[in-house]
C-alpha cells in the first residue's frame, strides 16, 4: 500500500522529547534476535548519526537564527532517536559479533539497493562496493572463530553466505580513483537519491565504528585487520558520497534526509517481528513526519520552492532485508576482477603496469597484509578457512576453497594483480 509522509500528521516537535528511562531501552537477546532485526537496527543507527552530523554541518553554514533554532530542535530529537536505536545492542555482544552484523548489513543492504536502482551506472557503483564488503564479512568471520570460538553463522543465520569476495588485498586503490560521477537531483529518479543517502550513511557508520573500536582488540592481527578494513570503509564513503548532487542546496539535502528517514522507518516497521522494536520504529516514523514537515516549511519560506516537486508522490517500494545469495553469486562471477580507473570500473588486467593503482598497492601492502594473514592463520589453526557456502562451491574458480583445489586465495590475488 502506498504511503505519502507529506500528507500524514506527525507528532508535534515540542512533544517528541523523552526521559532517560524511555531512552535506556531493553536490549535484544543476542542468542534469539533475528539476524535481520539486528541489521535494521544497525542501519537506522547509521541513518540517525548521518542526520545529526548533517544538521550540525548545516547549522555551521547558515546565519539565520530561526533556521539554527529549528535545526537544533529537530537535531535533539534525532539524537534521542539514535540513542534508543543504538542502545538495542546488548552489552554482552562482543565487538567482533557486532562487526559481523555490520558487514551483513553492508552485504544485504547494498544488494537490495543495487537490485532496486533505476540508473545503470549507479547500479554498477553499488555492485562494486558490494563485493568488497562481502569479502570483509569473510575475513572477520575467520577472526571471530579464531579469537572467540564462535561461528559467524550463529549471527547471520543461513540468510547470507560467507566466502571470499573481491579479496581485500585488491581493494586498496589510489584515492583519486574513488570519485564517481555525481547525479543531478532535478534529473535523477528520487529513488536513486534515497538509495545513495541510505548506503552512504550505512557505510559512514561502519567507518566511524571501525575508527572508534578498531584499536580495542589486544591481538596485533585483529588490530591490523580492523585498521586495514577501516581504510576501505573510508574509501567507500568517498565512493558513495561522490554520487550525490554537489549542487543541491542545504535545504534540498535536508528535505531528502528527512524523507529518507520516513522511508526507512516505514519500511522497517513493516518487517520487524519484535513488537517492541516495531513500536519504536512506528514512534520514530511519526516523529520524522514532523521533521519532514518542518524542513519542507523552511524550503517554501526561504527558497520559495515546493518540496513536492522534488519528492516521490508516495512510498510504494519499502526497503527489504532479504536473501540475496543468488544475486551476490551472480555479481561475484562476473565482476570479482574489477577495479576503479577514474570514474569507471575496469578489469585489473586492463590497467597499464605504470598505473597509480600499483604504486599505491606497493606502498600499503609492503610488509604483509592483515586480511591475507588472517586467512593463512585460520587455515593453520582451524585446519581450513571458515566459510558458509549454502548454495554450493564458490562461483569463482580461483576462490574455491584451497583444500578443494590446492591453491590459496593469496595465489589468486597475485595472479590477478600481475
């Protein structure tokens, strides 16, 4: 059923503030939570963090005191929403367990977005990032079993496969090759704008998370893996933010941020099996409807523009967390050897030997690569690398498990990069 947040009545802003007890929510039970419930919470935490940080940046770039006051009012309630969502994560869920959840989000959120992206170039942008986060899940899953004796399938269920993606050793590129072609807000499909804001915010939250907690492990190898993948997450934020329209006004961006939150809370409210969390999403949706109204009101008064001209007529396609295993395998089989050259994606083998990709690789990968060392150590400690291949052998011959083909992923990486 279609839903139009512009025609709904939300909770008045002055009635949105909650007390500490209301915000200090009961966490989920990590042993019984549905994997996609965990994923939805991680996404909405990232969405709220982006909303807060965007509002702060906008406030620093406007002189209008009334705009600053409105932003401050909305931002404070967004900050409360972020706490309520993030506090759903229980204290007994280890950093590595939470990390597995973050990477499952990166895989299945990006896979859904790619499959529901109307623009062919943007679809390729998402598929490119998808294969890299898919590989991160595999590396962290092996670290989890080695350090905590826990299999990642206990966290992701049977909903997401775990096996090599584009090997992380390949993902380190010259920063100038992380910039993509931007869309134009007035010409773009509104769904493309919502897709970009959603994935960028989720990747930004992963970057923030790894920058903050990556130095918490005591083991040098674990610290190395977090810092290596944290660098890729920073690349991914550059990758995704560069597709947004750089000419859009602050108010245009604000309206889209608020509409995006309405879309996501509405989407997740439909799917959430936990009644308590579902009620939280419904509450936040009713708050966001008011936030959107206030943003639209400012646009009309200050820019003399009708926000309805920019936004979808209604929300008809909710974002869904679902099984994407067949799709991921298809992308793996066809795109695992791609890298970036300027704004385009090309096979690594097509790069000239003097391309800056290889110069950058030589710098950062000198002296060993944690993402490869993790797998080598897992093979020695566990007997073989940890995988969850529910749909059969790996679709890329060179990434089939070593014991099944007598060749390591490191060897495959060397061949492709040569």
